[in-house]
C-alpha cells in the first residue's frame, strides 16, 4: 500500500491544506485580529509546502507543482521584505517587488522545461522593470537601469527560445 494512497491522491493534500489555511485565516481574523497577517502568512506557507510536497512526490508527472509551491514562498518573502522595508502605507516597496522578480527568475532556473522557463523569465523581466521604475533615483538612472534589465532579460529569452526551437 502506497502510504494510504496519499501519493496517488495528491490533490487531496492540496485541498485539505487549502481548507486548513482558510480556517487559520478565519480564526486569526475572528479571534486574533491583531495577528491576521500572521494567519495569512501561515496559510500561504502551508499551501506552498503542500505544493512542494506534491512535486517531491512525483517530479516527472507532477513537475508543474513546483511553480505554485515556489511562487507562494516567493510571495511570502516579498511580503516579509515589504513589511520590513516600507515605512508608510503610501510608500511603495520596490524591494518587495524586486524579491518577486528574483523569485520568478529562480523558479525559471529550477524548471527543466524550456517553455516553462521562457514564461517565468518573461514574468521576471516585467517584475524587474517594475521594480526598477519604482526605485527612488533620478529618472535618467531609472531609464538606464530599465534598459539594462530589458537587454539582459532579452538575452536570456533569446537563449531559451533557441533551446525551445532545437527541442521542438
């Protein structure tokens, strides 16, 4: 018996974890309103861990599960960085956005499928451009930084598209 069929019914792990996460969010909002952000943080962490478990369960067939798993952990890191760096509610958190871009690039690097890598690198490029536009520096430097990001990202996208052309 395959550990009570958990490996075959991986989707139930995701569903139960999502339900537990919703319960954690609800409980913290109702009973501990001052800690509601901690509840959401825990819920997303649990769901990210569940997706990573699904990926580890069968890396060949369930390869896609690493994307939401690492994506959720990237969102948690970005929220944490934004909370630690943002001073005012009105101030934008370009470090948090930068962490999202780094996370998307790392997820793209982890993936073996060229088409999935291409998509994640396009997402990372847009996020890096957004972060570069948010940095509080003169507009000329922002323009140079954005140009460097676009050119560097374009180079990686070109390399991946060539790999996709060779395998297809």
